[in-house]
C-alpha cells in the first residue's frame, strides 16, 4: 500500500462514520472551508516512519513496518455565536475519534489506525479572510501496515 491508499481510506472512513459529506472532506484544497459550515482538510503528517523488519526468504528482501501519519484539521465557520462555535468544535473532536474508532482499518487500507492527537492550539486561534473567521481543531491519525 501507499500513503495515498491510507489517505483515501481515511477519507472514506471519515465520510462513512461522521456527519461530513464527501464535499466537506479534502486532501487537496483548503478552499472547501468557504463552501460549508464545517469541513475536514488532510495533509501528510510529520511522523511517518518506515522500520525494516527481519530478512524474509532467501532473496534477502526485508519486510517493513510502515507507520503513516496523516495530519488533519476540522475547520468550523464562526456563526457569530460563541456557544455554537465552541459546541461545533467539541462535536468535531468526537466525530473524528468516533469515525476512526469505528473502522480502524480505514476502509481496508491499513492493518490498524488510531487517532493519536486531537488539540486546539489556543482558545483564540482562528483562520480569517478578513470577513469570516473559522475556528479549528488539529488532529493526527497514524496507520500501520506491514509488507
């Protein structure tokens, strides 16, 4: 498998296990945040590791344990009501955890996946285009596979 397969599996898992529609999950475009009340954006994470395992067979080919990391953000448009925004950010945390926990194979793309981090940088962390503000949470998912 490849990181692209893991990414596609995570996208499918988030869509199947949460309230996010296919048009609200992207691994290629931050622009989706302007078209929805909340969305998920994915990118390669900093913690991917490839670990050689024991020699396999007579041809001296090693197997590898791959731990892929995908970084994500759930971005929520500020509706102008702090209570609603904070509630949506809490729900986003639950949605990401529940969707990955529901199918830790990421739609068959990984042997095992887990949410390793869900965080909010600070209470006043926002993305803004000068007219609209978006609150967000960051998360990381690691997915393991062996070859």
